[in-house]
C-alpha cells in the first residue's frame, strides 16, 4: 500500500464546500470527500504549525511531549519519541517528504529516506513547485510501498494567488483600494501590525477593503484545489489510485478578521482550531461517510499505523479512526483539550456543545481571562457566557485543570516556562520595534499604523 499524507497549511474547514461553504473554493476536494470519509469536527489540539505537526507525527499532544510553543529556541523534541515516518520506514515503507519544516526544527526530517526541500524563491512555497518535486518522486518510486508527506502552503499569508483566480471571489467592479472604505483600519492599527506590514500588507499594496483580502484567501484555497486535482490525476495515471490511502488535513485554520485576529491563526476559536480532515482509500473506506463527533489530529497516526498493519504504541494520545470509518463509533473523544503559545498563550476545552478558553497571556490582544461559548446557538463564538453560566464554566475549568495536572505529572509546565521567557511572536515584534526606536510597552500604549510608519520613514531617512 501507499500513503499520501497532505498537509494543507492554514486551511480553514469552514472555507471548503464539503464543510458548508457556498463559494466554489474546493470542487475537487469536495469530490475526494464524497469518495471517502469526512470528519466534520476535527480539531487541531495544538496550534500553530510547529506544535500541530509535532503532534501529528508523534500521535501525542503538546503537553505530553513538551512541545507547546511555535518558533521558540526553548523547545526540543526528545529523540526517544516515536515518530510516524520512522515507524513506517522500519516496517518497509520508502518514506519521503516535500516539505521545509526541518528549517524550523530538525525533528521534522526524522525518518525520511528522501527529504526534498520545497522552498522556492518565487511566490513563497508554490503548490506547483511542490507538485513538480513530488510528481518526479512518485514516478521514480511507484513500484514501492511508500509514505509521502506533502506540505502545501498556498492558503498561508502572504495571500498572492494568480490574478485569474481572484475574480471568482471578489465582486466585479468593486475597488479594493477605494479610499472611502475604512474596513482595513482595525487591521492596520492593530498591535501586530509591525509584523504583518512587511510580511503581508506591503505585498498587497494600499488595500482598503478587508473583503478583498478575504477573497484572496478564497482564491488561494481554489488554487490549491487545482494542485490537488493534478496530484490525484497523477495517482490515477500511474495506477496508484486503488492502493493509496490519501489523507488531506489542515494543520490549523485561519481567522479572517474574527475576534480581532486579522488573517492569522491564533486564538482557540473555531476559525483557527477546527480543521478539515478527509480520507480516501478505494474499496477500504466507504464512500460518502461523514463522522459528526469529535476527533483530533493525533488520531491520524494510529489510523495510518493500523492501516499498514503496524502495532500502535500504547503511549499515544491519538485513537484509531477506523471504528468511526466503519460506522461503529461517531468520534474518538468526548472532549478535546486545546493549546496555543505563540502570539498569545491559552488553553481550552471543547465538548459537543461548549467551548471554554482560559487565557494566560494575551500577547498583543485584549482577552478576558475566561471565555465560554455555547456552540449550539453561537457557532461563531460571539457571546461570552462565562459569567452568566458560572456552573458550566467552572466544570469545564475543572476538567482543564485536572487534565493539565495529569499530563504534567509533576513536571514544570512548559507553557509557563515560555511565558516567563516571552511569547515567541511578541519577542519578534519587540525586535522589530527596537529597530525603529520603540519598545513593546510604548507601542502597546498607542499601536497606530501611522505612528509606526513615521518611525520607519525616519529610520530610513537616517534620523
């Protein structure tokens, strides 16, 4: 058998047709979902990219491995941890990746016979380049049992889709640079602006319409959908369709202005933690299956090991999805515990009906210490009922405390260690600010775009 394991970085579930989106972002992914199983409530327990992928490849949540933060030099994954590509390689699979995460942390290259760097000099990491590298490898190794990890970054900022993809998602005749449109002002005057100025906004030009930026995201999703169609067409042409377990997943989602988060993936809200998870294996996974209950990313590792006939380590936090796929169960977890530690530091718990969030460090945001949302009546998490429903909030807080203490088992909390050292992305903004004669505290007192741009202009003028 073969496993093609596809990470769609920054893919928000609710922006796909098969998850209910009305715009045509994902016609081919919708087709793949109809041919296999779709998990309606799949969660990234740890966000963003570094911690999400570490959990996926270890089958363990961040609090178990100690990897809870993104981009931090404090974080290391012990070499003793079981690693999915290594286990598959030990059992006869030829393992390969088209990826660049090893540049973030060395452990992402573990277990691969072939690790192909996907970094390109144009259009960030383009799905076409990923396909070019992957297609040659597939043709060269199609006679072998293989595991191939493909990491597509197209929906990630900066959003720069080919121009012919944008028109389908942005109203004809509308001007994204209309000076009377003020919808971008909140984003431009947010405390995170110094980071996103060069990384994103300057590349878009003087956009005034936030709907246009959202349209660019949708266009990126559609662009990736076409690249996945090309991938599937190759599998069919090379005779690999029937014997390939194809898995599509998002490592995290993307907030598109909700909750004061502008085109980024922080906050333990549904936009950032509910991700697509789709699996297809002709003849082995029934077509059209939809699983309604809670599952999480760490469940994918034991599912793949079971498919390959490999014993699943008892130490994993993930649970095999095969009972759900066969229709015997409707989820793997009654609750999913959530964590982030990059822009802000928070933990949460999601149940069938509720979401509870506790913020330990709000970073550049303004957050209440506790949030509670009734997902049945408020799926967009707009009304915080933590104070009006103290019993429910208290019960979920207790569950979160008990789970955290049980996972730590006497160890020092790695999130508290990171907070003491400074949140990684706050530290990054502070480094940028210092170049322009500003400190973090000074900036947070008055975070305005024109103030930062004036400091930037003065620096470049030599003043």
